[in-house]
């Protein structure tokens, strides 16, 4: 079986994993969910393999919370 190197994987927009595969799969699922929450549907649908069905009010609340935490961390210099 051919296993591409790190540079080949990045060049072909694939994931290069060095470590526990199950943890990597979980991380990718979390990142896909995060992209679906913070990006508009038209963009997120192209970025993720399967766009999850998220009701609009829930998406707006979750996205607002994510951006609020990001802003708080930026203004606090990373302190909680």
C-alpha cells in the first residue's frame, strides 16, 4: 500500500496523521462541525464532506458563542 509523505498529503489536500488514528478521526469530526457552525452554508458545504443539518437558530447561537470567546481571548491576551 502506498502511503504518501507529509508534503504530498498537504499538496493533495489530504490529512497526514502521525499518531493515533482514532483520535485524529475525532479531531476531524470536531473541525468539520466547527466549520459548519462558523461558516455560511454555501462555503461550509464545499469545505466538509457531509454538511450536518443544524437549525438556523442553533447555528447562530453557537457561532455567536464561538466568536464571542475568540474576541474575549484576543482582548484578554489568551487569559481565561
